[in-house]
C-alpha cells in the first residue's frame, strides 16, 4: 500500500516538474534562430524541443531502413541474417511442436501417429539425436521392430546416443528371446554406465540364465558396493551363486575349488540347504567327519530338511540301527520340536523296530497335519504292531489323497520343483525357491487312479445274502425281450383241441407283442424246417405278413389222441422284428415252451 502511494507521488512530481519547465521556457524571451539557404528560422524554446524530438525520430528511421537494406543484400548473397534467423526460429517452433506431439503419441500408444510426428520433427529440426530416438520409440510402439533396430544401430554412431542405442538393441534381443546376444549388449551397456540400475538388474538376470556364475558374482558385488542391495540379501544371493559355481567346478572334476566354494557358501548362508549338503560331503570325502557333522547340525538348527538328514547318515553309512539312533539324537536335539525332527526320529525308531517309541515320537501329526509321509509311517507302525490288514490299508488309503508335505515352491509363480535350483524353471526368478508346503491342489498326491485303488487297499464290503425264497428260477435260459411295444395281458383256454372251454379253463399270461419263439415239435416224417437265416446273396423272405400256423387244427370235435413223444429237430428262430398276428388260431391249442 505504501509503495503504491510513493509511486503516485513520484508520478505527480515528474508531471509538475515538466509543467514548471515548460512554463519557464515559455516565459523566456529568448529564441533560437536558424539560417539556411538565405532564410532565417526563429524557434521558441518549445518549438526547438519539438524539432529536436522529430529529428531524433527521423534519424532512427533512417538507421533502420539502412539496416534493412544491408540485411536484404546479405540475404541475397547467402549470409546469415535476421531473415534467416526468423525462418529458422519458425521451423524450430514447428519441429519442437511436432516432437512434443510425437512423444505424447508414444506415451498414449498411437504408433502410426507417433511415426508421422517423428518424420515431421526430423524435417524441421536439425537434431538427429532427438528425432531418431523418437522415431525408434514410435517404431517400437507400432510394432515395426526391423525399423526400430535400424534406427538404434544409427544411434550407435553418436557418442551422445550410443548407450541408448545399445540399450534399445538389448531390449529387442530380449523380446526375441536371444539371451546370448542380449547378454553381450548388456555387458557393453554396463561398461558405459556402471551405475545404471536397470542395466545392472538385466545383466544379473541374463548372467544367471546363461549360468555365468562368476560374472554374476562380480555384478552382485558392484551392486552391493553401490548400496543398491541390503547386506543380508547380497550375502544370500552371493552364497547361491557360489554354490552353483561350486557345482559346475565339481562337475568338471576340480573338487578342491568346489569344496572351498561350497564351504564359503554354507558359511555365508547357513539356511542354504544344498550348500550345507555339498560342503558336508566335501568334508566326508576328506574324512573330516567332525566338520561335516558340525555344518549339518548348524543347518538343521536353522532349517531342518530330509537332505540334511540323508547327508548326516552318509557320515557313518555302515552303523547299526541303535548306533544311528544314538548318533542322530545330537542332530535332532538342535531343533527337537520341529515337525521334521519328529518324523526323523519316528523313522529311526521304525528302523530299530521300536514301534511304540515310533508312535510316541510321531505323536498327533497324523491327525493334525496328515501328509503322505506321516500316514505312511503310521501304516508301518500299525503293521509292525501286528494290526489287522484293514487298519494298515486304511492309513494307506488316506495317504492317497493327503498332502505331499513341504516341497521346493517358487515364491513368485508358486511352481513346484522336485529339486532345488537357483533359477525357477517356470518364471525364471532367481533365488525364489523355498522349502514349504504348496497351497492349492498342487499339494495333493492324488493319482488319476486313486479312486479305483481304494477297494483294493481297504476291501469292499461283503454283499448281503440274497433271499432265495423270492428268487426266480434261472435254471432254464431266459430269452431277452426285444425292443418294441410293452407286453399285453391275454387269457387263453387250456383245453384239448375241439373241446368247449369252461370259464375256469382260461389261463392269463403276458403275451409279448414281439418275441422270440420256437415252433412246436414236428413229427419225424415231416421235412425238417430250415433256420430262418438267409444266405449272404439270397433274397430276404417277406416276413411282414401274418404268421400262419404251420400245423392246421382238426375240424372235427372229437378229442385228439395223445401224441407219442418223438425226437425233435433244431428249433427254427423267428425274426423278433416282425409283430406276430393277433388271430386266435395262432395261439389256440398251444402251450408256451
């Protein structure tokens, strides 16, 4: 507020001074006389000031016109002038505008638009290190990998863009799956910028994929020295790399270097189970059983594992069961309450045939955490104590669908591997395998035929004894009912031919609408009937008409004499797909076979 007031007072003071000066000049009687060309000009003080001001403006205009004329002449000659600079600034504005729009198009995923803007920017800007970079990113966005590779190779010629070109080519090779060339490019990029975090991680990942354990250890050491990794993480990963380096050296036959690398890895990370096992076996090969036992016991105290117990057993392979149980007690005492320790002690007691002790060592693991291993141990205990076979089979049946227990599981993709490895074979993660029980259906050990094996292991229940009183007589063969209409209930008289039936002579039975029947026996003198089976080339007889009685009934009313038993021939089969006639003479006077 005070500053504004001071500004206003200063303005009025200047105006007042100018006004007083003008009044003073106007009251002065002196004049300015100018004589030019025989003419005299008399100017008052005010007119003299005005003429001086006009003269100054005219001089400035003349000076500008002369400068413009000189610039036009230089422009015509080809020298750099203000006009050139004007057009250059205009082109530069257009180029940077296109460059910015191209960057926005790349960020938004519009590859075609980004390529157009990159071409426009390259037209107006004389800065290839910028426009080529935009063109490469635009080509990547649009999926034109060949053009992107060509532009990245162009960037290698400029020192300012060499790292960008190498990094771009490395990413292209990674996308193509060429890890070997990508590793070489990553090494060159790392040499240019050793502190680039992305290049460090990519180089370390590629070195582990290509099994370059020595180079990976150098890269890991640089990351640790630069403070990019915590100390404990760096020690753990260095132990994993040292273990794999020892394994490769041992495979080549250099046991001394392998032993030293394995021992250093086990000391750096005691919970690295494969390193402890390899180091212990190296000590055993040197007959240094004390250090072998010590390193395995230390690992067991941190993380019990069956491989540690197996290596501990290899220290004295030919000992008795009682001696082994006494020696293993020192190992078990390192982590006595762990589940693996209880399982190990139960197995040792089983080997010593101490079945009650094995049951006490196992405790309630079979109920609280049933796995294939615990249930199998329980089945062995029951068998050793002389339990019934059904009890043993019951435990084995539960083991079919139980969890397999802890396994090597990847913390990133949850892949289950049968053995430890530094790199997951599913997601490629480094040092992501953990000894734990997997989640979900992978933890089960159910086989596709597990359900079919249950009756074999447990035994199916005995079937109930059938009630023979209500059972049908199956002594004679039963003819299957052919497909067709359902049978109907009919009544037929059971009297001799020619007799008049009474009401009590009618017998009810089920008459199928289509069945397989055989004709009555015929006499020996009659020609033997042929089976109703057509030859392959013979025409099929017409059976769609009504079926007639092959033996006519006598027309007189006298009772027919009882026929003597005669030998019968092979019955003739009638086609079941032909519906029999409903006429009375078809069944009258006949009995069902």
